[in-house]
């Protein structure tokens, strides 16, 4: 399970026994933004050849710690040590020269450049005044092969899927002779297979003697990968311990003070057999082929599948956000043909929470209230916006969704990820839909906010709303949904419920091990 | 682009900290701090207005004739054309587009109006009805021109810069064609009847200034208080998010161009009686003056935010500079363009520093 570090590297359990100093250390690091201390006297050692997971809720100080360690941020107090010596803090270039590489949660690729141009950005091999294209192509291909992705070198980055971009980003980092690799939630956008591939890369890098710092909200990954776990809470170090001594439940308890299974509210089956939505043979060109399913009142219906299986496109087609090529939709047995999103909100009484809150959910430069009211703004007036009514409605929503706001005029990109997601949630539920489609509702947010969101989704169902949850996190689907629809390469391949809803069962359909013949069924 | 992304990411971290600050901060924040914050915000938002005040004071010092009612009225009246056009330009720019065709469009509308009014007058129509019909036709042509620009930029999926670069050439060539390479002139009788629209006053305020004030008021209220104004900002900030917020992005963009076309037509209705003619050089460079006014007024060229009031202040600043250079002897009048260029760059620098703390 855990990688075997090579002989030169100290082992995870007894790092100091080999006598080598830690590769990278935080020494009494403290960071304050104005009057607020977000990191306080944190001491952590990261050793070569070790995979060290850092976990904690949003606001616990993980990102701040990583930004200080990689030289992006200057600490208020404390030191950063590399190879047993203190180094200048807040100097990104110096840290990069030492081989400390941070892979951001938000990708940092130049969208209009090609994959190969991105791989060598800033360190292009040259021959005289010209770029050495041949060398770039050759080494680029090697690096991509090393991370096991089959994207073409000439592809422009903006034409890649999110998961492919992530793999390019990782390839870029390892191509630069890293000594310390800091990964901030790297699997958030990856499919299971890609994630598995990434784990192998991480383990191989660790075996080569790279110190790995791994930030994740997914505890099963931490368990699967890490030798050592550091838990942060409220800017302070809670503990650093060998991974083998901590169970996922234990880690959650240390992070938030409650257990994993308590994240999900109890399942209450729908009380009526009423079908509110019946979809027959819906196709979206290039993405969805003849999808049929039905949704009951009070039901939470999960949609599982790999990224690119067509789940998002199916519902974008349903909501009029994307053109459909054929198929029929019945709302309470009445035929509905989607034309545009506002039509779907009015006549289908449905709303869609998009998967990417920065690209589709929020205008990041707008304040929270303006974002909240943007969907269904008409309810605040046909011509003029009744700003007083809008303000009151938002204050109510902020209370209902426990959105923490310091200054109502600040743009939403100044809020934490969890708070941003709550604003999107408030925005979508603000149009009072009876069918709610949640696309990756908890991506990139902390455990505490996740639990809140699960509770709200369950409450919607209890109140007789019909919910769809599209998610790549199987635990989420299993813990929350009554039934799950599995999609694979544009088709619905299975509908599972009860005992059949388990991780292995879903994955077998999602990857095509099972159910190849089911695709042929209507 | 990617640098911007990075900065947003950085701000989110600080956001985490600020969330934590919520509870601490609200209790300790004194009234004094809040007043200071409000003052800083006011200063940042009123930069263009302060520059205008500074120019007026400078003018009063440099020239005795500057601060006379006659001179000020004159300056404001002459900035009415660019002012009205820049209101429309604010909408186009806020939605993340640009319109380069406004100057040529004004010349085209002026040509058609002059030909039509002359024709109707020659047919023996009552002069006021002929002029009224001519103005109405001008407005229709302006709206249709804006519609064409908008449809090409949305349904045609051509970048608005390219679309309006193309229509600019077409409008300009049509003017030369209609005037046979020369100048179209209003008949003397018609001109006498039309003159008052530009030269008369109500309550000592020239008609163009009234029109400007009304257009600015309606424009400002539309951008800040209406659903359409809100949608314009959303579309300009992030069209994808607007799409997922059930906003018909293309429709909003087209309407912004139509508003621009309407404003150009309105400005042209005031311009025709001033000179009573139209030629190849009519409205030359107006598109750049309008865009300059909008940018100097604090609207971001990348879209998403904008202030109609700022654009007018920008237009006033530009014409004040021209006026001031005429009234004094220190700097040559021929450097007018250079001084305006410096003002644009200064405005851009100030906006940058207020954003990047």
C-alpha cells in the first residue's frame, strides 16, 4: 500500500534514524492578516521520500501554510528551513530553484498555449536564438508518458478537459526536477482511474526521494497514500502522526470534532410514487445517447459516472442550456420541450446548480447579493430592481444558508470556497424550484460545509422537492441518494438501488466491466 | 489572463482569513474607521470628478475668459455630441464589446437626414414636419444600424471590434457615395428652421445640454437600477455565468448596440443644425473620443463595470482641455491630442493602482 522509500531516504516511521535533516520544515510559522491570525506557531517537518498528508477544514490554514512554504506568502513570524538550513521566506523564485513546487487547486496554465508550450513555459530549451522544438517535443512526450496521459502535445490547453489540464499541470511540476512537491487537492477534478494513475506517480516520485506534501479533503485517499498525517484546526497544529495510527473517522474527529458517517443525514424514502419528471430517449449531440430515466417526488436520484460520461450535458440539455437532438420530456405527464433556461425554470419548475462555481456559478467580481439575485432577477421587478426587497431577501438567504459575510460590498472571490458554494446554492434555490439538479455540489469545500449541504439537500427532498445529485464522489452518492443512475460514454448503463448501491458495483458499470449489454436496452 | 486568475486565487486565501475576521472585526471596528473607509472609497470613485474640478480651477487661474457663463455654456454644449454617444458607448463597453462605427454612423445618418429633409421641403412639405420626419428617420436608421452591428457580433459570432471596423468602413464609404465625394448641405430655408434645435435655450440652458442631461439621467438609472443594467454588467463580467443564470446573453448584447445606435442618432439630430452639412469628414474620430470619455470616466474596457456619470465627466474633461489650450499661450493648441493622450494614460494608471493594493 504505502510506497517503499529507497534506502537513501529515511523511512516514514523513523525519519531521524537515518540522520538526514528534513527536506523542508516549518519552524514556528505564524501568519496574520490584519488582526486575524490564520496560522499560529506551526512546526512541521517534511522528509525526503515521505508522503505527508495535511488535512483540515477550510480556514484551518492549510493553504496559507503551503503558500508560505512555497515562497508565495511572507510569514508574519517564524522560519522556513530547507535541508537543515533556514532560507529566505516569501521568495517564490528562490524556492523554485530549490525544487519546491506547488500545484495549485486553481490551475495555472496559459489557456491559449499548447500543452508542450505550457510544459516548458519559462524554461524553454533553446538553440541559439531559437526554441529547440525537437527537444521540447521529445522531452514533453517523455513527461506526459510518465504521468500516463495521452493528450497530444500540440493541443491548446483550453481545448482540454479539466482532468487533462490537471495531469498536464502535474507533468509540468515533475518535469522540473522537484525536490518537494506540494499538491493542493489534486484529485478534485480527476476521475478514479486518473486519480489512481496520479497516486502511482506520487509514489514513484516519493521512491525517487522527493518529499510529497499532499492536501486533500478525501480521507480515503489520505489513508491510501500517506505515510504521515498532519491535522490543522483553526490555524494551529492538532497533531502529526503516522497514517497507520489514524482511522478516517479519527481524522475527521480531529478536524471538526465529529465522525464521517455523521456527515450524512438519515435517508427518508419518498412517501409517494408520483413521478414528477419522465425523460425518454434524450440525446445531446456528441454527449448523450438516448437517455431515459424518471424522477419521483421527494427522491434524491444520484448520477454517477466518469468525467465525460455525459451527465452534465444531459441535464444542460434538459434545462435548455444546450441544444438537444431528440427525445421527450414529461413534467407531471405533460410534454415539455426545452428552448432556453428561463423556460425550464418557469415551466419545468427546475433549477440547475452548475459544477464549476467560478466559471459558471458566480460572477466573482460581484458582491454576494448581486450574485444571489442574478438567477430569477425578475422576482425583484420586471423593469427596475427593487433593491430594498432584494437586500431583505438576501439577508434572509444568508441566514438560511449560514453564509458568513464581513462586508456586504466585497466581491465573492474574497469569500472562502465553502461560503462561495453557499452563495451559489442560495442563488439556485432562490427561484423556488421543485426539481433541483445539483452538479458536484461539494467540490473543493471543507467537510463542515459538506455536511451542511448534505443536510440541505436531504431537507429539500423531505419537503417534497425532487433532487438530482451528479457527483464523482461515490461516498456522497451512496450516503445521500435513494437510487443511482450510472452513465458511461454518453449512455445510461444501470440504475442501482438498495444493496446494489456500493462503490464496487457502481464503478464496474461506470468503467464498463459490467453492463456493456445494458447499454443496448431502451 | 492567467496572472488575473492567480490574483483571484490569492484573494480567496485572504478571504478565508476575512471570514475568520467576521466575528472579531465587527465588534472592534470603530465609527472612525468606517468613515475613513467610506472616504477612501468616495475618493477612488470620484477620481474623474476631482480631475474635472481641478481643470476648472486651473482654467480660472490661467484665463480671465474661462470662467464666464458664455464660455462654460459653449464648452458644455459642444461636448453634448460626444457626451450623448458616450452614454451608449458605456453600455456597449460594459457588456464587454466595442463599437468603432459610431463616428461613421453619425455621418451616414446626417447624410440621410439632410437628403430626406431637403427632398421633403422641395416637395412643398411644411418645414417643421419635414424636419421632424427627418429626425424620426435618423433615429430609425441609428437603431437599425445598431441592430445590424449587434446581430453580426452575436448571431454572426464575429468579434465586435471586427464587426464595427467593417461597418465603419461601409458607413464612411456610403457618405462619400451619397455626397458624390463632396458635401451635402441643408437648403438655406430648412437650415433657418432647424437652427433653433441646436442654438436655442430653455431657461438659459441650451437645448443640447438639456438633451444631454436627460440622456445621462436615463442612462445612469438604466445601468444602476434596472434589470437590463444588471444583466449588462453580468454579461460583461462573465458571459458563461450569465448564461447559467438564465440570462439571454446575445439579446443583452444586441440591445446594448441598439442603445448605442439610438444615442448616435440623437446626437446627430443635434449636430445637423449646427453646421447644416455632412461630408466625408463629419464625425471623424468620434468613436475614439467616445471611447476615451468612457475610459477616462472610470469604465473598464474589459467590461463588467461602468458608470454613465463618469463617461460624461470624461467627455467634459476632454472638451475642457481643448478649450483651455485655446485660451492660454503656455502650451500650443496643436498639442491638444497629446494632452488628451496623457489624460487617458493617467486615468488608466490611476484605475490600475486603485485595484492592485
